[in-house]
C-alpha cells in the first residue's frame, strides 16, 4: 500500500483511463464544453510527474480536482427549427 503524499503516475494507458474516468472526466478544469483542457494531463503525457497526482488512503488522487457543477457552463440553446433563415 502506498503512503499518503507519494507521487502517482499511471503506468499504462488502461490505468490512465481509469484515473481519467474517476477524476478528470468529472473535473471543471478539463471541461471540453468550454474549450478548457487541463494542463496537468498534457504535462503528464510528456512524462512530467504532476505534483497534484498523489496517493491518498492508498488510492490515486488529484489535488487540483474541482467538481463539475451541472449548469456551471450551460450549453447554448438549439435554434428553433421553424426559423425562416434555416430554410432555403
């Protein structure tokens, strides 16, 4: 079991996918709807050890995690299909 605060780095793509789905996919720092991409992920892809990725209670953890709140970045409303300008 890893000690709290030890650095965490995924050892392969499968492990990264699990980490991503647990943390990054639900984080406001990596919200594709507003074009934000988390720099931590990009740096890790270039083999830089993120200081934010550590072990906590034996599990991989990201200290930069910000929960995505539904409605924080609302998607634009779709245009009305009956608008004349949409028809030739």
